[in-house]
C-alpha cells in the first residue's frame, strides 16, 4: 500500500499543472513571431512593432538606482550596450498556471539549440533594483508602449547572442508574473548598417523648381547636434545654396519651418523644431546677409510627416527643414 501511495505521488508531481490553453482572443492584427524566437506553447502575441532600422541599447548587466543618479540617465554604458539594425518588439501572454521563469527558461533552451550564447541572465534581486531594471528594459527600445505588467519582484531576464556570417542577432527577453498568466517582452535586433545616402543634396536651382511647382522645398542637408538646435558644420553647403536661392529671388519672403520625427513628447518636439528653425534664420541672416524681414521661423514638430514614423527610414524623411513661400 505504501509503495502504491508513493507511486501515485510521483505521477502527480510529474504531471503538468494543467492543460495548455491559449489566452482569450487571438494575436494582435498583423503580428507574427520572429522565426529565431518562436513562442511558448499556448502563448498569444499581444504587441508587435518592427522597424527596418533602429538604434537603441540592450540591457546586459544589473540596473541600479544609483546608475541614474551618477550618470543622469537610467540606461547608460554601465548597464547596456548599443545595438543597431532591423528590430522587433513583441509581447506575449503565456497560459495561466505557468511561471515567468519557466517560460523564459524554455526560450533560453530553444535559443541555445539554435546556437545562441547567453550574454546575461538574471532573476529578481540578481537583476539589480527591481523597479529600475524593469523600467530600463521596457524603456530601452523606442516605439509604442508594450503595456507590460510591472511585476518587479519575481521578473526573469535573458540577453542572448547569435553569431552568423551575415551579422549577429541579439535577443532580449523579460518575463514577468501576471494574474492571467506570465507576460514575456521580447526585443530582437538583427545587426545591419543603415541604408545611407538616401537623401539627396538640393542645390539652388532645384530649390527654385520645387518652390515654383509646390510652394516649398524640403532640405535634408541642414543637420543639428542630437536633441539640440546647434547647426553642425556639415550644413554649410546647403545653407549656401539656400542663400543663393534667396539672393536670386530678392522679393521672395519665406517661412523656414523645422520638422521632427515622432520620437519624444509632442510639446517638446514642437519647441525643438522652432528653435532649429530660428537657428537657421539666424545663420542665414548673420553668415549670408539675408535680411531678417524676409525670413519667418516656424516649428511644426511632428505634425506634418512625409512618411510613417515606425522605422528609421521614415523618421529620416520626417526630420527636415523646409523653405516655404509666403
């Protein structure tokens, strides 16, 4: 009798906690798994955001509150590495009855079988300050918020790397407990260079034609320091062409309009675009002798995009200065 009881106990321990059932509802419209990552059995894809090219940082060490205090930013060289390439951000909801650690370890084993090496893995307090770590991972990649549950106390994290001839692949995963079943946030970057030289130089004659045909011309040769209205030295050739165009049309009055992409807060980008437009007006007036009365600075922020803002190619088209006929 005792042996029968022991056998039943062993069988009960070996059984799964319950049947694997997908969460109510289906995958997000247009969502799909990354082929190198796959998904945990029964999980549902709730968030999918992909970009042809992006640059951000992936967490590869503990994140501590003092990191922000000492460097001014939560995500920095102390706890992350820069990445660039084709990028995906996915969020899954796994079946109820599973644990966040179990979901993550299954993925870790599957990635290892495909040749991935673990760069950094941690759980709970081993990740550093729990809330700071959660925020750093969630905020590390730009784009729409993944709406990940903020269950800090028992989160599990993995950063894995695959070397291949066409470039490395990095996969970051943060698994958290949730009342309806664990949630898994996945960031994937396939390293590749950005397609450069996509924006052409516009000379004075091209500006003339564009303004005559459409009343405006978009300029991509006026560059600014990051998050600043400081005009970079490589902008001078384009500024010279703007001055040539304006001298050839002495009666023309124009609006110098600054445009940003959608990264960051709306009001902040509005102010940044206005400061950049003012800097261009100041440069044309100070360095090239264009009368200030002919120039009006205006900041449009992110309000007039030429392309979608969900990939770097689109954002590059939207970051521009326009000369608009008044």
